[in-house]
């Protein structure tokens, strides 16, 4: 089946903080130069922020550069970091250690990264970025010379026999395609192999994080408190630890 296509100056794959920031900055630079640039952003989640799972501590330096008036625009940075603790745990006690310099969060904010991305999405749309949530980029398209032409979205639905995909996806052609899928994006992995992007690089390492959101008694809540731990329940040969962020409310 033939696929329809749409053409843009730039297509961004992924509606996380990096993809949204790139789209915003492109629109800002075009406006500064009095130019028009068409920017499209694809996000596999049902809405911007739907696949952003992290609770995070944000250093606002780059946000100050990207959107200097973010406070006036209502950015959801509501909880300034107030204190840092670094603990070594054993099975029966905790031992407070000096906080490493790189873990000093003075001037940072405890945020929901999902809410932050939703806000960034609003800023991008106000600048004219076309955002299409619910559309996963399923395939990289290439020119005859091997360079990237754009991406195609996946087929939607099933055929009348239930044994094949239904409506074909759409091709998005771009002068430049930005892949901002996260650390293990499926299209990015294919590009690594095709262009040997990691041939001279050290192996990447990954960790599994488990996040829980707790509601605690008001007398136990210390808004802005940050605690990181190492040690138990990990053994001495396993890297890992925990984080505890006291959000608003």
C-alpha cells in the first residue's frame, strides 16, 4: 500500500525534554532571523508526558537560557531543593556520609518530569511546532545516497481478515531529522548499527529504576528534602541505591 507523505524542514522523534527543547530552540532561532521553519514532533504516548516516568531534580540553568521568563509562563517548578542527605545503609542502621559535590542540589528544583514536559509541549505549540501524540515513528526512511530522509509512522488497525495491518502509516520527510527517543530508542539502535556511531565508543551501561509515589502523613513531610542512599539491600558487588524526594503536597 502506498503511504501518504508530509514534508517539513525538521522532524523531531520523541516528546521528552530534549526533543521538545530542540523544537522550541529551532523556532526561536528562526524567529530571531525573521525566517519561517516548519517543525513537526512525533510522540508515541497518548499525550506529551504520558511516557515520562521520572520524578527528578532539575538544575534550571538550561531552562533559564531556553525560556528566561519560565516563572511568568507558569513552569511547574514548585519545590525548591532545601536539603541534601547522603546515607550508607546496612540492614539495621543508616550512616550519614558527606554529600558528594555533584549531588549538591542548592538552587535546583524537585519536579515531576511528566508535568514539566507537558508544559514544554505547550510552549512549543505556542511557537508553532506541530505536535502529534499517539504516533510512534516505526521506520527510518533513507535517500538513495544513504542519508536520512525522514521517518514513517506505523500502520494502524487490522485488515478485514484480522491477519494483517490495516491503514498504512504516514511518511514524514524532512531536511533534518532529530532522533530524541531516549537512551534505548528502537530507531536510534538501528542508526547506531547502520552508521557505526558507537564503533569507537565505550559500551553503554544501564540501570533499572523503580519509582513509587508515596502519600505520607503531614508531620513526616519535609518539602524540598532530598535523600540518596547506597548500600543495603544491595550487596558489595552490585551497583545501586535509592532516592527520596519530598515533593509539594
